C-alpha cells in the first residue's frame, strides 16, 4: 500500500501514451513534476518519462489489473486520461464486423473500462479528475470514418454521464481535437492529403500534439475546478463555420434496382 501519500506530485495515468497525443501529454505532466503511468500495448520511446504497463484497453480485466496495481503502489489516483484510440479509413459498405468491433472496443469501451476502474478508487478520497480524448469526428458526420465517428461521439456522452453521477467529488472533461499531426495521421494520409485538410482549417495547419497536451494539463489543474461533464474543442477553427475538413469521397456505390 501507499508510502507516498504526502508526495505533492500527482499520480497520473495516460492510456496510449507511447506515441502521438498520449506521449505529448505524458511528457507535459511529467515535466510539471507528476508521476506518469503509461498504459499501452506498445512500449514507449527509450527517453519516455514515468512507468509503462503493457495494457490492451479493450480488455477490461487487463485494465482493472493495471489500475489496481498503480493504486496499490501509490495509494491514490489523481488524474486518469483515457487517450488510447485507433482508426481506419473505409467506406460504410466496406467496414467489417471485426474492424468495427475493435474500433468501438478500444475507443469507447476502453474509455468506459478505464474510467470505471479509476472512479471506483477515486471515490473513497472524494477527489480525482477523469479526462479523455474525443474528436471533432464525433460532433458531425465525417465520411470514411463511420465507426470511429460513432466511438468518439460516445466518449463525449460518457463524459457527460460520468460528470453528472460523480459530481461534486470527481470531475470529467474531454478534449475534442480536430486534425493533429500524429503518427496515426501520418500513416493514413499522404502529403497531398494533409495539405488538402490544412486548406480547410482556418489556422491552415494541423495541431501539434503538445497543444492538445496543454489543454489536458489545464483541465486537470485547480484552475479548472468548476469544470465537469464538458468537452473542449481544439481544432484551429475547423468546425466554427460551414466548411469541414474531409478528403474527396470515393465514387458512390450504385444503388440496387428495385
């Protein structure tokens, strides 16, 4: 059980912190003196701060094991950020059941599993912050990402529900990024595709993961102590008007004759 209850540094869990937004967030919190635990299926970079536990967030027993281990070691959980996520570009008629289930299990049920396990341990102290990575894809229709869009819409709903049920002791919030230049984005998009997206963003660029990390750090701070159940869009103005950043649609399927 805990030996560091009087340690002023916070105990922060970040899922999916081996790359992208999660890695930037882990580094941001660690730079501020917090102890960071990364839950990820992949190992982090050699210079990554904090501790890594190999976890598949789609496996609830795996999540429970990891959260229990962190809590048992430190005696508390202060901030838990559910960030792990996956996406695949495919039209609605091309999505397979296996792909859709995996996307929802990681992006939505993975958040639910992590937040539930953390909340159970935060409530006795009547203190804690639950954060998650949503997406502007969950706020409106984006072509070629139906299952991903649905999963991120669900994250925003979880944020509201957890916020209502756990107030006033535990706060919730989700950061809703637009286009962020992460390894996942680079893997799916060519330079030409990235330029096309940038042209649809008023700020004319993708966000840097560190800019999303800074929003997480603010939401976890006492400056945000009156915020709960809300999502915060960080998208360079992408959703402020009528234009939406999306790539050219493939040829529409021919409807069957009736």
